[in-house]
C-alpha cells in the first residue's frame, strides 16, 4: 500500500514539474515573439509612426492581430504581431479592441502582406472546420 502511495506522489511531482517547465518555455517563447515583432517594426508604433525604443517599455506593445485565445496556432507567429503604442493598442478609435473592422481596413491598406497572410490563414482554417462538420 505504501509503495502505491509513493508512486502516486512521485507521479504528481513529475507532472507538476513538467507543467512548470512548459509554462516557463511558453513565457520564453512569448518574450522572444515580443522582441521579434518589435525588432521587425523597428520599435515604432505602426499606426502613429512614433519611435518608442527608448520610452517606457510598456509604451510600445507587441499586439496579436488575431487573438491568441481564438487562434492559438498563431500565438508565436510574427506575422500575427504588430507593434503599437499603448494608446493605439487599447484606446484609439482604430484599436482592434474597440473597432475590429476599422483596424482590419487599416491593416489591409497599410500592411497588405500581413493582411494577406492572415486572411489566407483564416480561409484555410475555415475550410478545415467545414470539412470537420
């Protein structure tokens, strides 16, 4: 009986360690993604054109264009990221959080390669889901 209990405890401990490791790896991947997006965009808000490398680190944010919750497969895809000042990320009338349609139009006009990449992903994803149903 004692041996079974010990094995259970050991198994739980291993599972906890694995979960911690995965969480740590996820944070590292996210930090690398943020850095890659900001570097690609030259530490500049893509809407305002303001250079923010030397500003408060929170001033320039790497934002997901398609949400990481709805599209986890794009979570670390640099083409699904864009550098935005806090204002344009969260508060501006063109913010994807406030008006997704206005942001999509802006993206189509100003970042056509990203817009094309993401719309192709959505089309492909839609076809896969249709086949599943």
